[in-house]
C-alpha cells in the first residue's frame, strides 16, 4: 500500500506543478506481482554476505556494483566485486548464467538481482562467449586478462585496468 500511496502523491504533485499534466490520471498500477528472490545456480564460486563486506577485488572481477542500501555496511564497503566464476555453473561445461540466477547466497541475491546488474552480467557473458569462440577455449578456460581488457575497452570500469 505504501508504494501506491507514493505514486498517488507523485501524480497529484505533477497535476499541480507540471505543465501538461493538469488533466492527467492514473489508468493502471501494479498489473503484475513479482518476487525479489529467485532460484540460483551453484557456480564455480558462490558469492556470500562475507564477500559484500570485502574490499578486495577478485582476480577474475568482471563487474563492480555499488554496495548500497545497507547503512553502515555500505559506508564501510561501498563496492561489490563480481567474479566471472559466479557465472559458471558447477559441473556444467560451456554454459554461463547471466541473469538473477547467478551463483550467490540469499543475502547477495537480495541486493544484486536488479536489471542493471543483469545487464552487466550479460555484457560480461557475451564478451566471454565471443572470446571462447574466437580462441576455441572452453568458457572455464577463457583468458581472464583478455576478458577484462575487452570489457574495459567497452567502458566497464575494472580494478587494475586502465
């Protein structure tokens, strides 16, 4: 109910203060329920709450996410590093998981399953797949340095990359 109330307050504000909105009205809200958590793959590495409280990048970091909304923890540890290994399902060859199902515990899943995170994982997975095809290497054996360099050239900020 709180979200609906905020939406109605915003709509009223716009009607009163934004030219062109004077006769606007809300047609539909929240047509679909969703869930925050989802099933997750167990990967070559499982991200945990302990990783959220670490300031040390993984050697195979493929994305950096802002570690927000956790009060003191966020202040002390403002970044979360995503390792490539969390996209690789354990005991499955040549497959990557570039979505909310990445390998993590419930705590990490709660904070890092949003669309921007999925986009970053998809970019890394697509780049890794291209490198795998180009080199003929299994996805587990993709050259991490080459993957990080390619992502960095695409504008992805990564530790220890220019």
